[in-house]
């Protein structure tokens, strides 16, 4: 089994209302994906509550293998969610590890 963790940093020029809307839209989009992409074993989106830290959004998911992760990554529904978030971020970091 594979754990996939992605951290996102929102652009600093976003207002608090914009930030919340971006985060909520991203979470709603991601949480709809398990019904569309069967390779997702689990998925969660959480928001950082510590303003002293640089990352705003944490996406945590599990897959059976790197191949299953690649199917997810290439899926049009996943790409659509990412395309909505992309204009609003200034940083992204990812780690994949075997459980």
C-alpha cells in the first residue's frame, strides 16, 4: 500500500474569504473523486490551523500501488480539480511512501 501526501501553499495576496472559498472548493472536488476513481482507497483534505506554518492544505490519500496512484493522477476528474486550484497556489510539496 502507498501513502500519497501533498501540501499546498496558497498565494499570499488572496483575501481570507478567497482563501476559504479556494480551500472549500478544492476539498469538495477531491472528496467527490472516490466515487469516480476506484483506485482511491482513502482520501482526506485538511486545512492548517497554525498561521506560523507555510502550508495551507494537506491532501492525504492511499493507493494499492504506484500504478494505481498514476491512474488517479492521470484521471481527467483529478486533473480538473487540480486545474481549479493551480492558479491560487504558490507552492506544492509531495511525498509518496510505502506503508
